[in-house]
């Protein structure tokens, strides 16, 4: 027997953390996401940082106005505009969130669309799949550093992806992009993708709670914007109060309470969870098609799809995130940007480094001794000898560039495109590593820079000095290019 909505509301009203919680609602301007945000604001009496992420500013402003006025002067309710069908927009939104909030306690993901046709975005990803999987994965991935920081301070850190837990099916490991799958197969695959996504993150970040939920049939305007006329008609019949069908689905208000109860109370410990329409734990007995092989293959695939425009950062794996410390800064100065050095360490007993910088010819010998890597003084991309499985200190590459400063160089030069391809290959080998914010390897330590911007600095005047970058001497710290 399902718990009464009055009992659920009473239980939610007892939520009273000792800290000022930070909650991010992606898709929080309509439907279920909006209802959860409103319930959360109501039960915290507005005393929380609440961030709504969505397309409609007017809808967000209306919702925020309806929130209770907080008694805590530090509480803020804000909106970040984002069309989450594009991953570049997701990255921009997450940067804005991290600039404003160093910690995140709750991340609720509910964007979606009902469609019966394939429609690719400008990034080459099906719009529906981008909404219900790739954008959600990217939001979680990019915001994890703030969630890890919350757990370090003894606070909750929980992620809720609202989709269709318990209704998944087998997935085709040879067609993870769903390019050759039927509509029925794709619909059955996406819930399993969300299960695997949550298990993949939980496997790598065991201190955080990751939840996939199935809210059931809810009276939301989700289908009203569908390009399919049948879906629009059914959505209208289920939401219009003039239709007898409107009494069958759950109301958005009740759904918001049940789902909030699931994330605050049912998922009581860290790890991967699946909850149902009453916010109850549904376990793995129904519609569960996960395996370790599927989890890792989907993870690798997702990293490749979402890593279109990488940013250079330094990363830490979760086991050492609470023990990080600084090593000696490493500087390289360039007079003529005629060479590029790319070096990184993996589980190396000594200090771990990542270096992408330009150097002078006379400095090459010194750099080789410092970095201790395999080298090639004039190497084209096709002959670059790198294989991270062969050395604990992964290969250091000396790449002659096609910049004005290459006078006197022998052999072929490499273009920015070739360097990008090399780094893309290295990134795919580091697919299972997470990021921790640090100063970027660029002339501007205040903000992240894209790979294109970095390469432009390295292959063109003026001279560049590699800035101080906090790193760790622990053996299980990884450099991460993403």
C-alpha cells in the first residue's frame, strides 16, 4: 500500500539540515522538476540556495517569486538560462553554477521531450537522447567537484535523474549511439542508460548518492510541445481539466512531494538507487539490465561523445580527493614558440605533471631530463610513439609546430589539428577519470580555456609562460584532459 500524500508531506516538512543547502534543478521551470523545486522551497521555508536551469526566464521568475521569502540573508534563488539539448550550453551553464557555488547538495535532472522522430542537433546528437541522457551525464560530470566538496564538509550530496527506472530493456553494445536502433529499442534502452549512468558515477564516487526514478504518469505539459500530433492530443487530454483522463495521472504537486521524499529520505546512503512513483526504493527486480561490461562500455562511449570541445584541466580520482596537496610549481618560458611539449604522468611515484607549452630549441635537453619521458625531436602525428600502457610516466612528446618560430627545424611539423587528434586519443584512454577544478594551463589562471584557445597561444606569438598549477604528489592522482 502506498503511503498517503499527507504522511509524505509531513515527513518532508521535517527536513532541517544544519547547513544552508544548495539545490540545482535542471528542467526546473516546468513539469516535475518545477514541482520538486516548489516542494523543496516550501519545506525549507526558502532558506536554501535554489538554482533553476531551463529555457524560459519568465517562467523561472514567476516560480521564484512564488517561493517563501527566506529568513536567512545568505539564501539565494536564481535562474540560469540554458537550452540543454546542446552540450556546449550545458558546459557554459555548469561553469556559471560553479562560479556562484562551491558546493552542491542536490542536483535534480528532469529535462525531456516526447518525440517519435529522430532530430539531430547541430552537435550531431539526437535531440531526445541529448535531453534524457547525454546532457544529464554532462551536468553530473561537470558539477561533481562541488558535490565532492559537500561530502568533504560532512554534508549530503545527491543526484536525481527523473526518467523511467524499472522500465528498461537490453541494450545493443554495438550501437550505443542508437543510430541503427528502432524507436522501440531506443525507448527501452534509455532507462537502462540512466541506470548504467548512475552506477558508473557511484562506482567512481562512492561518497555520493545517485538516484534514477520513475514518477509514473503525471499531469505535466511535457507532450504539448511534441512534434507528433498524437502525443500532443494525449498530453492535452491528460492535462485538461475538462477531460476525464485528467483524473488518472498523478498531480504534479503530489509527484513533487513523492520524488522529494525519495531523494531526501528513501535514498538514505551513498551509492546507486532506483525509486518509484511514490519515492520508494524499487531495487533491481524489475526492468534491470545492467552489467559491469555494459557500464564501462557505455561510460567510454559517453566520454567520447561529450568530449567534443575539451578544456585542459588537472583531475583527481575520488580516492585521493581529500588528501590533495601542492608540489613545486613547474615553469617553462618561451622565446620562440617553435615546439610544443605534451607530457603527463599516470600513477607515477614522483610528482605528477601535465604540461602543454612551447619551448626553445636550446631548452629541449633540460626539459627531457625534468620530464623523464620518451621523446621524438621531430615527430609527425602518425609516428608519435605513445601508449599509456607501456609506461607509468606516459610519453612526453616534442612536437615541431607550423608556427613562425620553427626556423632550423628538421622533419615534418604538426598542425593544431594534429595536436588536437593526439590529445583526443589520450583523452579516450583516460575515460574513467574525473576532474577536480584547478587553474587552467593558460595565460589566464582565472578561467578555463578551450583547447583551441590554448593551441592558439602556444603556436603563435607572444611568448607564453606556463602558470603555477596546483597538483599532487600522490601516486593515484591523474592528469585529465577534458
